[in-house]
C-alpha cells in the first residue's frame, strides 16, 4: 500500500498531488516532461520536503505534516534508481553492488547478493569497473545496488532514458523479473507509454503538478477524455491474454482472450502463462463485411461502442470484440462506410504489428509486505 498526499511550491510551479496504490507491483507516474513526476518521487524519497501532506508506505509513515513526522532519507529504507547510473567509478561492479547493503540493518536484509547477481545476470561483470560497461549493464548494476539495500519500496526515475531500443527492451525484461519474482513495490516514473503499459498495475496520470486520473492501465488507456494526457499517437488498447500454444513452424504464438485468439511473433513463455499486449489504434483496420483471402491473420467480429471526435483527418473508434479494442481510421472512411455506434464490424490486426516491445510478461507478485 502506497499513500501519497503532498503539496509543494517550486518557484512558480506547484505540486499538489494525491493518490493511493492498493495493488502490489508497479505504480507508474506518467505524464509529459514538466508534469511533476520527479518532484513527487523526490518527496517520497525525502530529498524534497513537502510543505504539507502525508506519505505512507505499508504501515510506515514517512512524512506527516500534521503529526510533525519527517523521516530522514536514510531512515526511509527506499531504493532509488536515477536516470544516470551514478556508479562509483573507483569500485568494481561487486563493490558497487555491496555498497547498497550498508543501508540495510543486518536483521532486515531480505535479499542476498548471490540472488541479485543471478536475477540481473551480472555474474560475469563482478570484477569489472563501470567505465568498461555498456549503458544497459550500468543500469542493471544501479538497480542491483538499490535492491541490496533491502528497500521497502523502489523508486525508478526514467531508468531507461538515454538507452537505445534494444537496451530498453533488455532492462524492461529485468524489471519484469523484479516485479514478478521479488514482489518489491516499485514506483516507476516515465513519459513512455510503451514502458508503463508493459509494467504497471496502477497508473497515475500527472499534469501540471496535479493528479488527473488514477486506475489500471487497461482502464485509463480506454478513456477518450484522457487522450490529451496519454497521447494520441500511442493511443490504443492494453489487454491481458494467455499463451494458448506456439506455432513453431511459423514462429508465432497464439494468445487467447474472451473474444478469440491473437497471433503474434513468438513469445518465450509456456502455455498458460499470462501476458499483457498493447495494440495501438493505428494498427487496427475496419471492414464492414467478413474479409476473406487476406494476409492478415487476426480478424475479430465486434461492434462499435464509441466514436471519438475527429482530429485532423483521423477519428478513433472503440470496439467491443469480447474485450475493448481501439481502431484509428480516417474521417472519410467513417463517412463512406456509414459507421455508427452499434454497427457490426470486423477488426483487422496484423501479427507483425505486435512486436516484442508491445508484449509484457505477467505473473503475480510473490511478496506483498
């Protein structure tokens, strides 16, 4: 349980944010640059003191202006991973990792050095120094150092900024493992919808220092009124599905959901595993009669349940295909196909449009204290 209610004036900018995350796992603070995301996590960490409010992690109060409680940063037992790795250049990888243990009382350490080394796959790096590491390797060490402090909560402020797509995907897989195998609560700051769609259980939308909405990723991504904050270009549906089978002959995985099955490039997970899939609206086409003899493998019958206001040449349609799905078409197509709420349509999704960066791995957290 994370409870945050803080107010702080920073020059002309005012942060006045309030939210609570009941669910375990990752709470993502999402918003454009300057929305106040970093200011909020710095207040959680104790690096910035709110003028008023309350911050609670689990049963422990970190800050309460009415009760006069303001724990020093080192007493909050919070791990912090910054945009920059901030490793000590004169220490080896092992030395950097072990530095984090200094901040955890021996009796309260719940993560062992060997476990973190295995989890992050850094065993071959232990004798090297930071200057010899890649950007992705440095971030893994920074994450490991924060975890070895046995934190009550882990703060991650744009940890993938500055990394290329391949390194970002690599680190995302490790963060998914932390979430699923360790169950350490994580507050994850990002302005990347791709990242928060993969990772987050709870999404907090920030705008101009205030909380615009709080909810699950699936809920908030499905709201037209929030598109100015979630971003029109990346708008779409975030769906939870299950691995049904693998089509090894063609390198595909078949995912099942209440509306049918979705074929995507192979996912390295066993049948029965759960995955989260992001399907951008721009990758969904519409037909008014059942298509035949197409290269597109994913065709879902459904009906239109909502039509957004046109923006430029485009318009977004919300479909019910057993689960909510969004399609983006031109306003001209909307008129020529005579589309309206309640009309039966067929949604077409190309398998190759669902790349591995759009797939997140879901397992229940194993630790909830």
